[in-house]
C-alpha cells in the first residue's frame, strides 16, 4: 500500500505551509500529492505550483469538477500538467454536488452518471491525439451546422495513458467508476465497512468491463491526527466540524451523498440528527451529535502503533493508496503527522 497526501484547498493564508508539507511528502517518498477545488482555489494552478517545486511525487486533482470545465479543456490541462511535471500527473474528476454545480457554475445537476461517462469518453479520446468528434446526449463535437471541425490535441503528454480517477460515493457511481476509470477517490472510508460500502460495487463495475481489481487504484482520503493514545477522544474532536459539514451540510436534505454513506455504515439515527441540526443553523449541536465511533472509524488517530494497526486494516480491506490529510495548528505539527504516517506504514510492514 502506498501513501498519498491531500492538501485540500488553498488560499486560506497557509499556502507556504502547504507547499512545505508537499515537499516533505516528496522527501519522505509519498506517492502522490492531491489538491482539491470547490469555489475557491482551483486545483490546476495549485498542482502546477507544487509540481514545479517537487521532484518525484505525483500530483493529482482531487478533483477537477466536471461542471467547471468542458471535457476538451480537461484533456488539455491533463496533457499540459503531465508534460510540465515530467509524467507525474494523475487526473481525478467528479460531478461535485448540486449546490456548487448549479449555484456556482450554472450547470444543471442532472443525470450525473451519464454526464460522467460521456465526459470520460471525450477526455480519453482527446488525449489519444486523434481528431475529436463525439455524438452524445450531453456533448456533440463539433456542433452540427456550424463552422466547427474536428480538431486534435497539439500538446504531447509525457505518457500515452494518464491515469484517470473518479470521486465516487454512491453504489451506482462506484460501479460505473470501476467500469470506466483507473482508480476511485473515496471519502469517509471505514475499513470495517469498505467492502460493503465501496469495493463490492467497484468490483462489479470491473467485472462488467471484463476486468478485475488488479491494477485498479483504490484511494480513500483519511484525516490523520498524531498524538498519544490516551488523547484519542480529544484528537477525534478535532474533526467534528469537518464531519458535521459533510454529513450535515453538504448538498441538500434530499441529495447529501455523505449523509447517505454514514447511514450505510450503520449510523442512520445519528446521520439524521446531524443533518437536522446543521440545516437548522446549529452547527455546534450537529458537531456534538456525531458519535465518536463514526469519527474514529473514518480517521487515523493516536500513536504510530495505533495508526499502523489501522493501516493494516485498510490494506486488508483492499486500499492500494491511502491518502492522508494531516491535522495540526502549526506546520511543525502537520510535518510530525506526515512523518508518523511514514513510520506507521513501515511498522505495519506495508512499505
């Protein structure tokens, strides 16, 4: 099992620290550094900045939002980043959510599976550097009856095949991801529930495509708080606002994928209470309603030995790249957590 690092969003006044974390991850031998985007910093600019100041670590988009870019632009960006980084780019995409898609980009959040499938087909076709034409439900290239003509990508990526990942949560999206992608980006992963909540659906998709999970990259992001085992409860409390935001406030009451995931892990009553309080404006009450067990199962908390034991569980569940999101109020604390992750991987015998 390999390790990755997720830098999250930029522009919050800690960009220098984020770069230092990426450079330390590069030095420690982490395999990939991911950057996110929502409606603040864009991932492409951040990844270019990181790639220019690291040497070996891959850089990956987690995610480029499908409603933000036409598929041909995503192919252009992927090819450019792969070329500039010397073949170190991983393309992660996802549909985002209805609030961001419709509120920020003005793109209707409908038929996300069909849109994703067409998007992947166009991106992959564009990156073959063949002349691009496509006749689908959501995209038609070139537009009929106009001056457009099939064009081909002029940039040569470093590699013939740039790995493509899809952020997936729901069963149908996971199955399609297994069918059409090279890897899956997961969130709120519980090793105990991973087979039922994700991997069996990915496996079904791979089988539909006549493939197995061999070579398919399963990449959950796991928050990490390093400290003493006696302080695990306090460490878990660090992630209460984060968990409350996703389980309680992401999307709408009808379309909150993270809330549904918590339900599938057996936290139905808690998920409902968290959402009710969060949507009513009681964010502190929502955070307080989160069961400690939900946080503990979906994060890495405590000493190197405790983290190592949890890493073994993730590896046994089928995780191939464990992406860490190290917590800390200072750069030194985040670096210490990053180093603890490397030590834990070695102690678990997974390096």
